[in-house]
C-alpha cells in the first residue's frame, strides 16, 4: 500500500492532499481538538491552517510514514519527529489511528483474496500474491491482473497500492518499490542485470544495517558487486548459511513459497516515553504503563487465540543502551496478571538506576489456546515450593 498510514488520514482529511504530512507522535487527540474548535463542521472542511505543524512538535515520537510531498524533504519512516521538524518544519503532523488502520488493512486484504486467493500476509500494509494458476493471470506478463487488483482495492477503499510482478518473492518485493505510488513493475530474470544489480545491497529484503556496513567495508555496495563475489568468499565472511544465501539472492534466486498460513513467533507491545522516566522517582507512572503493556499483550494473545510460555521485557536507557530479559512460565498463559508478575520478575534482573526511554513486554513460545501441553509437578514438595515462591513474588513485589 502507498504511504498507507498517511493515505488513510487523507481519506478523513482530503484537504491535506498534495501537502507534506507525517504520521506519528502522541495519542489520537487531534480530531477532538479540531471538532471542539469547529463544532459540527465536517472534518473535510476544516481549514488547513488549523492543523498542527511539525515545527511545533515536542517529544520523542518517530515517523510511522509520510506522504510523498514530505519525503521530498528527506523525511521518512522511523525518523525522529524532532529531526524531521528540522528538515520539513511546515509539514502537518497527525498521530496514528490504529483502529482505522486495522479496518482498512482487513478490507484491502479481503479484496485481494476475492481476486487471487493464494495470499501471504506480510504485515499491516503488504502481502505476497501467487497468481500462477489464476485464470488470465499471465496476460501481459501479469500486468492485466495487477491492474484489476489495483482497481478493486481503490473501489473498496479509496486507496492506491504499488505492485511488483516477478517470478519469485525476492524480486517481487524489490519491484513493488520501483514505481510508487500507484505503479506496476514487472521484473523477469532477464532484467536482473539492468534493473536489480545497480541497486544498493540494502534493497535486498534480509540484508540489514550491520550486514550492509560489513559489505560496504569489503567494497561491496551494489547487488551486482555482491553477485560478482565468489560464493566461498561470502561464506567465509558471513558464515555458511548467510553467505550462501547472499550469493543466491544476488543472482535473483529465491524458491520460498507464498505461505497462506503462518504461526506467529511472538507478540509484543512497547512504548517510547515523551520524557525519560526513572524507576524510583516516576514509579507510579511507570507502573501504570507497565500494567497497560501487559494487558495489551494479554489482549493480543486472547484475540488471536494463543497462549505464551515465555514472557520478556525490553528497556532502552537514556543513553540508548538496550537491555532484555525473559523468563519461562510454569505453564502457558494469556492472563494479564500472570504476564505482569512474570515480567516483573524479569525487571528485577536488570539495572534500574538510569532513566528509561522505552519499555516493552513480549510473549513468546506461543501455542494455540487449547493445545498447550499440561505441565505436571514432579512431586508434592516441588508444587509446595512453587506455591511458596509465587506467594513470595507477590509479597516482595517492589518494582514498578
């Protein structure tokens, strides 16, 4: 989907089309403020001058996405809003409406499934589609069906998307970025040298910042330069699995299937604070945030029908160092109180003498609810000991 979070906002506020708009930051209070100021006036008629500007933003938020006019100023996803304000102070800033985003996500995915049912979910705004066997799917090299999908999505949602058509997921992912917004790009194996090899190695889905830096240090900047390397050289630098994989993808080879079902590995919630918080001096505020995160993780598990055996926490200190801890529960759970108790035990194992920028809670080792194994105690004494330990956990619970 094209600038998905921003595009959903432009449906609500069409007067902002063509303007630099960034999505991110605080809670969803903009609409209430605008409506209070303008009474019963429809949102689409509120003057542009009334919207909050990025230059006035103060906080720790990061950009979720930005409209294409904003991107021309160097503003992009995952950039801090304060940094973005220096690049494009005149941009309008709006927070994320997660309920509306999820609604449109479900709508565009169900629309695709009506046309080409073999769909792999790749997050809130992206899918892979295998239309090898869809009648008429190969017309014009796949362009005809791609146009049909674009038209169907626009009619149902009012939103545009960009589609990459290729023989495999690796090339399709890259092709989908070529002609944004509302573009269709078709890449065949014969196009590898002309269209793929000139790209930076970071354009390969799976090569992250660290691998990119190491490749750059080796003098390898482009995918073509990566393809020119000897397979054994890459294995020697990055290990057997990663090195061999890099050699394959540089040559456009990927045999991974479109998977219509997948099991989540974990579920997590985290929040970055508007100001650094201290575990002692801001104990009450941190405690409320911590409880809310645990409740949100529990709600996510319950909504999707999973229970977790491993509970973990993530902290980012004011010097940007990150600490993580996890602990295995006696049994699988989706209970918010249990998750909080176990996450609290994880907190006792990290230093809390520095201010915190971020706090997160994670649930892992997931199993479908109702299919979790039953864990029996080996002896009555072990059961008694665990009960005593559980009681001690509650009584001695002094962290936030």
